[in-house]
């Protein structure tokens, strides 16, 4: 899959994909997110954090996500890619079918593609200030963009700890968890996401739209 680093092309193979869930550093915030999803009928996790394996071909750089019905939503997340001994940091959306999640979280993670940004950073370049990086997600509601998620990586378990716990193999990628939704978890048809590095003054952008396919009985 083609990415870019410092505006130069970079070929990264992703043969395994992991979705890390319930990765909040503040346990109270994790419990709040669990309560958000419980309101949608979703059972609590068996352990925290939890690592789901999904198909690597769900990784997508398309700007369109097609889903069945109107019960899915995206979540802004840091993305780690391992290539050989090198780790890269990127941006992704854990787009998930919430209705299916009430039946099986693992199955819901498999149901939707995972949009990823084209740009990646060398993990070593940000390792000393990861907690200062800022994640933000905006969604379009009533033809206006509103902030849906916003916070820095200090709200998520240290990324190196997640990588170590997941025992990421070569040519694998991992979505590393998310922030609480402002106003509650809900679907949207347009997403704008960013990962901002205030120390090195740069950001990664991801934008996509959702097309709802009809539910045929």
C-alpha cells in the first residue's frame, strides 16, 4: 500500500490488522465510553485493553465508505504500522457498525472498512512527545461541521505499551483506540479527522464520506 513520508512515496505492506479497544489511560474515561456504548446495547469488554483481529484488506485509502443502513459511525484513532524493525505513526478511523456491535464487538469491527490517511510519520521522530499530539474528529450535522472528538494522546494508553502488549508482527498495523464522543456516539455521513504535532508543527489529515446502502429484507 502506498503512503507518503516527508512528501516522498513509501510502500508499506499490511498483512495483519489489529484494532485495540478500551485503551483510555484514565479508567474513569474508559468507563464513560463503555457506558456510552452500553446505552446502545453493547456489552462491556472482557478485559481492558482488548485486541481484536480483523482482515487486513479492510484498510482503505478511499474517500468513500459504503455501509448497510444508518447504524455505523467512525472514530478517530492513531495508527501504528510495523515494517521490519521500523514503526510508523499514522491516522485512521475505526468505522464500526453499532447495531452489529450490540451483538458482537468482534463481528462489528469486521463489518466496515477502516479509512487511513496517506501520510505517516517516523515513530521515532515523535516518541519523545507523543502525549502532546492532538486527535480531532469533526462530523457534518445539518450542513455544518461540528467537533465530535477532541483531545491529546495523553488520554490514550502509551502507544509503545500498546505495541508491546499486542506483540505486533512485521507487516502489521494497529488502530490504537479513541476518545469519548462529544454529544454521544452517533452516525454521520461526512468525517474530517486530524492528528496534529504541535512540537514539529505539522499534521496528518483524513477525510471521507459515508454512503448508506439499503437494508434489504
